[in-house]
C-alpha cells in the first residue's frame, strides 16, 4: 500500500504511470505521456496531534505488533469511533 500527498512526479515512464493509475484504489491520478508526469490527488488529509507519552508508547507497540505504522493504527481507531458515532446519529 502506498499513501501519497497531492503531488506531481516527473520522469515517470509510460509503463509505471499506467500501472500506478490502474492500481490506485482511493485517490485520483492523471498520467501525461507527453510530459512523462503523474499527478495524484489524495482523499486523505494530514492531522497532527499531541498525545501523552503513554498513549504514544501504546500506539508504537500496537503498530509493531500489527506490522504497520502508528499513524495507521491511530487512523483505524479514529475511523471506528467516527463510524460508530455516525451510525448512532443516523438512528
């Protein structure tokens, strides 16, 4: 899995550009063979938070156990809470 910010990559070959565009799951991508450039637009927004050291240690441990990043673990938790709240509010 590859997460990108909004970006433009220059010097991208046709094969790589079309491969990335074809396999993009969530974000938008445009490839220009004339300019050998791939542009991506992410659906995700960056969020920085300050956490107590103990929570950060716990996130790090969880991430190591799951073989992922602390950001991914925190994102999963926030999405679960958000979806739960959204479900409750829709009733």
